[in-house]
């Protein structure tokens, strides 16, 4: 090695040397992106089906080839190579560019759908064949969303294939996104002209029990009656029971579409979550405030309905729902929550805004069998667990002290356990009346001062 080679090595100690399969995959992805760009600007609209196939197959097949070239030849185990050196996953120039592109897409989706007319036209053949209705920006979004979860889910499985838990939960969120969030609603539209989303319910689906919304759902006959009963049972019976036995992970990491996208497409950015105490304080205020707003709003509308409009008036409910939908549903959950993956990490919405996560978290924190147990004697303080915790929990703090982790924000993704080189962490369900935190009380039955941080 000459002096020039040594200089280049020092300047870039972690070069990205792509192998043949990766290069082929990138070439196929480029063809998919080209087809997408042509369709978006309206070129080739008379060849909508060809552009659609080129886009989906290019992005899907190209991605799978690239991921196989990346992980297929490697042994099982932790694979987070270059996470802090890659420009796209370390808030570098490419990361900011991707954030701007994603944010621009969401702004167009929510506020300027006319700018997406080219993509809407491209998806017309698929929408007519599947749903029997014209395409829309929401069908475009739902299809891209589903493809992203499926393709990036396969990549996630390749990366974490040493962990059976990671493989199973990734298959689960992919299944629920494909069947319950994309395929089943499309079939229902074709058969009943009604599009239910059975994996979203109150309080995440904030207007699910609004009187006006329930009245509309019930107008769809027996299907509507089933959807109402399904939602109410899951909200007030299923959620508390399942969370008691399994923690909030049963939903956030195994069912939810938002969590599914975060865990698959957002995985390269999980280490960007803010682990500071300040972020934790903001998190608690924001997420519980949003849940409180939904509780108050729902209660007011129910009372107003019982009073036959005497409390709020006819337009108040619509105005409240519209304001919440714009500020929280569109701006927070969409534009910021997903568009800012490369900047804030992959769970910004789940951590700071999701009312369902807040509801589940309260149950998990105070009345659940779920905990992450730690074996402090084996901890070498490498920090992998804290680094890759997408919810900003300082997992190492607990592991060093041998204390179990019982946090309302924990979604039970299990990645902290998967990246631990010593097997220190384990996701478990134990007796609810046991000391789930593992904190030893002093002789007066009080929690030691150094353990106060665990109480959130």
C-alpha cells in the first residue's frame, strides 16, 4: 500500500464497496425510480400499466437483489455496518435530501393532491382491477406504503435472521399491512362500497366513536354493525386484556401499520432517536396531551349528541375533528412522523404523538405482566442496546444496574436484545404482582434515589 492509498483509507475508513449483486440491484432500482419520475410528471400516461409494473417491480425486485447482495453472504448476527458513517443514516447530506423528498411527498399527498395526478393515473389500472373504483392519492399512498413494508420487511428479516422473535414479528406486521390495511379494505369497497380498516380503532382512529361517524358506519348494514362492535370491543376490552398479558408490543410491534413502516423502512434510522432527558420530558408532555385532547373531544361530542346538539352546535364537532386531523393526523403523524425519519429517527410519531401508544403505555406501565429483564453481571457496557433503541430509552442504564425495564414508551420491538452481544436482555411476561422493575427497596420500603429515573 502506497502513501496515497493510506491517505484515502484514513480519510474514509469505512468505504462503501458494492459487490456485483448490489450494483445490479441499484441499477434495477434506478429503472423503477425513472418510471416513477416519468409517471409523476405525466409522461407516458397512455402507458399507465407499463409504468406501474416498471415502478413496482423495479423498486421491489431491485431492492430485494440489493439486500440479498448486502446480507445474503454474511453469517447470522448483528449487522449495523456503517450506520454512523453512511450519509443517509447519519444526518448527512443524503439523509437531509431524503428527508426533504419524503416531506415533500407527504405535503403533496395531504395538501396538494393535484400535484400527484400523474401517479394517480399510473395506478388507475390496479385500482379498477382491485377495487372497481377510480384511483386516488390515498390508493397510491396505501400501495407504496404496503410495498415499502413488504420489501423492507424482507430486508429486516435478512438483517436480523439470527433472532426468531424479529423474524416472526416482521412477518406479522407485513401480514397485517398487506391483508388488513390494503387488500381487505379494497375488497370491501368492491363488494359493499365501504372501506373499513380493522387494525385502526379509537383512540388512534380518533373519530371512531364520534356519534356522527358511528351513525355513518351503521348505515352500511351488518358490515357496519360488525365494524362498530369490533372497534368497541378492541378499544375497551381487547386492548386492556392483551396489553396486560403481552405489553403494548402486541399492537405497536406486531399489528400497527405505523409501527410496521417504522420497523421496516425506518430501521436504518432507529439510532437517531434522541436519548436525552430533555427529549424524554417533551415526550411525556406531548403524547399524554394528545391523548387528553382526544378524550375531552370525544366526551364533549358524546354529551352533545345526548343533548341533541344543545352543547356544541351542529358545526362544532366537524370543526374540532377537522382541526385535529390537520394538526395531528396530517402534520404530526404524516409530514413529521414519517417524512422526518432520516432526521428524528423512525418512531417520532409513535414516541411523541400517537394516542394509541399513550393509552397502551399507561396500561403497560402500571398493570401489565410485560418487562425486559436484565442480567447486569454479563453487561459489558457496549451501549448497543441504548444506541439502537428507537424509543429513546437508555437501556444500558438499567442493564448496568441489573434492573428490569418497565417503561410506558417501550414498544417491545426487542432490538435491544437482538443487538446485545452478551445476551443480557430478555423480553418476558411474568407475574403482574411481582416487583417488575427489579429495584430493591430500602429498609423503609422506599425507592432509592438512584432508581427514581426509572419511574416515568
